[in-house]
């Protein structure tokens, strides 16, 4: 064919997800995507950044990430705080990115890793591996091969963008990028951001769909899919995995958009009226504002319905009973 072609096969499972995703995108369009809901857009972007960094083992909570982005003082590891600032700046440039340009890839990597590594914006000179925590999944190709491998990958994308569906092409890129591991640091963050950039080029709504948060929920499966593809010699399992996650996150987005249009109860309305966007509140603070004494009444009539409708989110969703739990209006 004259250029490298990543090994993959189109399966019925992939086609089923592509069809389902397309239908859901059609269901979202009557709500005018997220363009008229800046608070939802920002909230989803913060979720994306927090989840992508969580996959890389950041210790910052969602509320702390939100505070960093909003310019508030956060007491935490300075490197992680800088990673949040860099990631937010990088995601804000999504609309400017040409996802088929290596020059743009290096520019965004420079933004993503600013002040954090010496080889910021440049392909690595040393050897790297793909790790899930302490576990090495596989060693990446030698550094001397990286420039050619990346040129081959981008040449293939540019040649195939009209022949291969963007949902499949972006997943192939994601896996191949992780396999090549072209940078000294930030490869996972860049792979997930670039996946979003490719999809955003196809449908702009993907700029604000937190695919990363869905991956973070299934982090073990994410790495297992990468490992399985490495053993199989093709990216089929990873493509299917990513399409399934996109299919699932669109369900959540549809619920989120529908909830913002539904007739909500007077209780939930009162709760939302006392909550400012991007401000984390304790349950006690909210009960005092609502002049409530019963925790059961607060949970049953106010907080639980608001969470179910995706109007309010917990800052520590995996530990609902945490004494550090806060609630944020979406």
C-alpha cells in the first residue's frame, strides 16, 4: 500500500457499537449538544482532567482539581498541581488542534508537560515501558525507532481518515500511540487527549464528553485490553473496549442533558438555588442553608434525587460515606 498499516480487523461488535454511538449522538443533538450549558461543559472537562490524571496515580481529589483550575489555593504535591494546570491548558486548546499533525502533537505535549520534564515537546531519547502501577505491561520500542514509527502512524491516519470510521480510527491511534510510547512522560495523558481530539474533529460535542472518566472507572480492563492486544499482535480488543466505553459514557451524557431539561421537584430546586457552581459543600452546610435538621429528609428529598438526575456530584463518589465528602453543583 506504500505506507504502514496498523494490524486490526473490523468485527461485528465494533460495528454494533458504532451504530449505537451514532444513534445516541443523534439523540443528543435536539439538546443542542452542550453548547448552551457552559456549566456542564466545564464540569465534564474537569472530570476528564481529573480522571486522566487519576489513571496516572495523582492523589488530588476532584474538588482539589476543580480548585486548582478555578485558581484557588490547594495544599498538595506541587508536581500534581502543575499537571492539572498543564492539562487544563492543553484541553482548552482542543479546538485549535489538527489531530493529524505531528507538529501539533509535539506542541500540545510541550503544554501538557511544561516545567515537568526536560524533553517536553520532543520524542524521547531513552527507553520506556508501559506500566500499570508497579506492573510493567510491556517495553516500548527502542527510542531510535520512535520518529519513524510516529511518522508512519500519522501518514496512515491521514491516508485512512476517509476510509475508516473516526470512532475506529481514533481507537487504533490510541493503542498504537501507547504501544510506541513516544515521549519520556505524559504518554497516557496525551493518548487520551488525542483520542478526544480526533473524535472532536468529527463531532465537536466530544470536546466536552468525559471519556477519560469512563476509562478511569474501568482502569484495570483498560490495561488488560492493551496487554491482550500486545499479545495478539493487533488492536481489535482495545478498539472494542474503547467503543464500549464511549457507548456507555454517552448514556450518562444523555441522562445529564435530559435531567437539565426535566421538571424537577421543589425540594431539588431549593437545593440548587443555594448551591453555587464549582463550590464544594458539606452536607451540614447545605442542611443549615436549607434550615433542615433531619439528615434522612435531606438525603431522601433533596440530595439523592439531585445526584440521580446528575445535577449534583459527590467529590468522592467511590466513598459516599467519607467524612471528607463534599457536594458540587454540576
